[in-house]
C-alpha cells in the first residue's frame, strides 16, 4: 500500500468555495514548498535534495524549462536556484511513498479508473514492471526480460510499423530522446507524437515560416536587458515562477512590462521575491506597467491594431526591413485596413489602451515578446504569433541584444526532445544524417502527431501505443474519445515514474515500465552516468541525479530503450544498442555527428554551464527561410461568434499543479482552496445567466462541425466561482475540463488542440 498517501478520495465538486482572495506572488511559496517537501520526502531528504536543484553539480528541475543563470552572461546561480513549483516537482518525484505489486493486487483497474488524477499521483513511485493481460482485472508483476519480449512480440505482430505510435513527454533526457527516435525509425515509422504537438507546435510553425528557426531567439541576459517585455497569454507566477525574478530585474533597470491576459494573474501584478529583503519585508515589486485584459481569442486583432499604429507613426527600422526582410509591402498595405469597432469587439479593449501599448512599443529600443499556451492553443494561433513577429521585424528586434522572440516552453526538455529528433516531420537533412551514421534505412514519409494518433487509434489504423513519460490521457483533448481510442489498442505501454490516469486506461494488453527519475543516481556497467537537457533558450547542459533509486528494480530510460530495441530489432541489427546502455558518452558521440550544432558534444556539456545551440537569426541576422530573409506575413482575424447565454472558456493550470501533475487542491494565487472542479466566471456574467456564485453546474461545450451540425460535450459538477475574468469569458482547470475540447477543434497549420476558446453553456444541476 502507499505509505503516507491520502486514504480517501475527495468529492471535490461538493466542496465549498468562498470569495477568491488571491495571495501575493513570492514569499509564502517558500513555506508552502518546504511543507510539501517535508510531507513527501521527510526533513533529511529535503535538506539533501533541494540544494542540488538546478546547480551545476546537481540535477535539472523536472518541472519547467526556464533557463539557469550563466557566468558567461555575467550572472551567477543562487544557493536556492529553484521556485515553489520546482520544489513541489522534486518532492513529487523524490517522495518516499511507493506503489508496488501489493498495491495493484489490492486495487482492480476498474476501481483505479474511478479515482481522481490527484489521488492517483499521490500514491507514490512505481517500483516494479507490471502487466495487465487480456481478460485480467489487476496488474501483475512481470520480469524485465519477459516484458521486453512481450512488447517486441506484439509490435512485430502488427501489419506494419505504422500501426504503432511512440509518444514522448518533455521529461525525457536528450540521450533517451535520441535513442527513442532511433529505435522507432529503425523499426520503420515516423509516428513520434509528443507533448509539443499540444503546446508550442504553433510557435514552431510560425517561427519557422517567419524567421527560419522554430525556437526563441533570446538569452536570459537579453530578457533582463530589455526596455520592454510583452508577456502574452502566459502566467509566469504559476507556470514559470523563476521568470518573475528576471522580470523584477527588468523593472529595477527601468524597463517596462505589458501583460496581456484574460485573467489578472497575481505573479504579474506584484512579486515578493523571497531571496531579497524587499520581497521578504517590503511590499515587493509591481511588475506589469500595463495590464490588457483581453477577450479570449482577441490577440491577433490586438497585434494587428498595434502594428497599424506603429506604421502610422513611421516607427519602422527601415535599414533592417530593407536588408533583412521580405514581404513588407504586402503587410503594410493590409495593416492600413483597420476597423476600430472590430478591434474593440474582438479584444474587449478600449482604443486608448491599445494606443498606450503601441506608444510603449514605439518608445522601446529593445523589446522581447514572450508567450505561452494562451497564444498557441487558439484556432488562429499560428497567425497570431506571425503577427507578433511582424511587430518585432518592423522595429528591428530580431538579432539584437535585449530583443527578440521568447516562446516560453512549459516542460523541462520538451525543446531538447525536438532537437534530438522527436518529431513526426523531421527534415530530410536530419534523416539522411541518421541513416548515414548508423547504416540503417530511415523512413521518409511523415508520421502522426498527437491529434492524428488519437484519430488513428480511434479508427483502428493504429493498434499499439508506447508512451515514454507523461500522462497521455490527461494531457490530450476530448477525454472520452482518447480513452476509447487507447482501450481499443491491442497493446499500450507506459514508461513512467508514478501512477497516473493513462495506466488505468489500458489496451487489451498493457504494461507499466517503471523508470528512474531526474533526481536519482544512474549507475550502469560503465560507471555513474549523467544526462543532458536543453532549456527554453537553447542552452544544453548536464543533469546528475544524486538520490538512491526508489527501487532496485528500476531501469533508466536509456536502458529501457536499449533493451527493448535489441529485442524488437534483433541481435543482427547494425546499431550496437548494448554500448549505449553501458556508457552514455557513446550516445553523445553519435548526437555530435547527427544533430546540427552539437559537434564536440561530450566536451561541451562538461563545461560548467554547458553550451548554447546556434541560432542564425539571433547570432548573425541570417534567416534560413524559403526566401532567405525574415518574412512578413498577412494575417486576418476571424471573429469567434458566441451565441446568447454562452461563454468562451479557456482551460488552465491551478497554482498547485504542473502540466498534468496535481500537487494539491489549492490555487493560492487565485484565492481558490480545496477544489478543482470549478469554473471562474465574471460576476456580471453570472448574474446575466441567472446563476449565483457557488451554484453547481454542468459545463456543456458546443462544437460546430464541418457539416453544419453542433456536437455537445459535457463535464459534470463544476462549482461557479465569481472571478474577474474578461467579460464573456470563463476559465476551468485541466485535465478536468479536457472532455469539453473536441478532437477536431485544432489550430490552423499546427493541429494543436484549441483549449483556449471553447464555447460553453452552464446548465444548473
């Protein structure tokens, strides 16, 4: 049984929710994180572990991908180089609670499927490989060799490699990601969906088209030296808390910050830095100089309007535009066609505020634009990000110190996964290099992304699912469709550290393969090993776990992939998989020859701060696009029509969760305690809809299909919470609200689920 875990599940929908009283961002988080650490790890383990977090001789945070300070950029790391949610992430992984064979013997899968995500996650670390065979009601222990043999047998029994998909989350190391894609392509498919498909795929599509590189163009030093930082569709206080320290430095230098968000986020209003006297004893730092409380889906209209004002002022860097860009004329002609009534309707903002924002942009000599899921999970996400790039190109803000694009990645090493080849559409140059390096045939046809994988499983075209990390069921849209798709598979395999929802939505045969966490020692036959990761600003550095593994039966991700590959591809396969498990340097030697920018990898990652991958737009104002220049684009907002009695809902995280991992039932920054099944609605909308604060309702989404019909999806028993959202807009936590997102509701060009603009009605229970 789990040690120290909650014994009872919680009827969260029945909990009382009072008037929200948001807390200030900063100091209290220290106490909360320490309390959670002590609860999960104990005092001694906490004292040993947290000082190693994000340190050069320690391990990289398993939470977000925010970069660490670098001495090469004139900055030093603090003794406590972590945030509240980073400490919680470590506590979750380094917990002393355990889920072993006796737990599974006591709990049939059908019972576990009724538990909440929070309860499942709180049970502790997985300790043994487990199998659920067809017809069984309980998972049972299985040896590693037998498990690999079973998976290989099932995969080889498919009609072809494309009947399997191989999912990856952002927690995977560079070494594991590189081996995983090598195994999958050696098997014969490019079906490599990953969590990036559901978050920053829109950023990659927009940036690749406009500047030629699908990554951010700034360093941490650039951000902190900016005159103006735009923080759009992002809540750093919860999702990237260490970013608040950088924003505080911007303010201390006299820089300004614009926050664009449908909700007022505490972290962007006032930050009490626990690492200085002003944060502990004083009133903290007011961060946002301008808060634009935008209507959901109105960002493209806002940036079009700002761009029109910048053009009207003549505030264009003509030298940069003429020498480095393409398409300015077409962009300029469209920008003049602006209807302020349409801007007001789309954004909910007054013209005076838009003009203030434009003036701040015009007055800034160094501007950084940051964004996250609030932009990327809209239907017009790619067009919106392209319009943000238009603004920066006009002002010459690419390839300039203190300026550039900054898509803030949400999961540690999600960017590294893509660099290492985890993508269903890797370019020919990478595939050819992989083929030449290992002397194996590599498939060229594009594979399936996350949404298309679910569709393929649903239709029976995919019959096997292998997931390395993450919680696929809780991360994806249209929960009912996803669960049905997985249950229809002949085989599901989950490589995981902890119990989660995906383990209790099994295929006809299901395996759980437990792996080492980021915090744990990785000892192989060749001696102690370390892994590498890439942060949100293209810095590659080492990570070394220091804790004893949670169980003697765990294998590292590298070992799991290497052993599975040997069984799947056979002993005569040209790749010497056994070498990789023994010595991770051998993996990095291959990475150095295959992955662009990774030459001399083994030496460079042993530097104290690692190394920075090349980025031509940032480094030399060189743009590897189809035109050879940075591209202006023409983007036309398409209004979202919301009928009478409906709201536009976005899904988001609470302050007590990271991605699909739920640490607790508190959303301290929003003043909501002990509840997750809540819907935040503006008080005026609550009254207009005939409800009162605290009413219990069902959320019913309405999705207009291509044939003119309207599909409805229902999420039951949500408590209404009066909250100062943008009028006409609402918000609810995921994964609880994921059932409302239609599988076919995706962003144009990127196929990312539209979780930020769901038309809903509230039905009283």
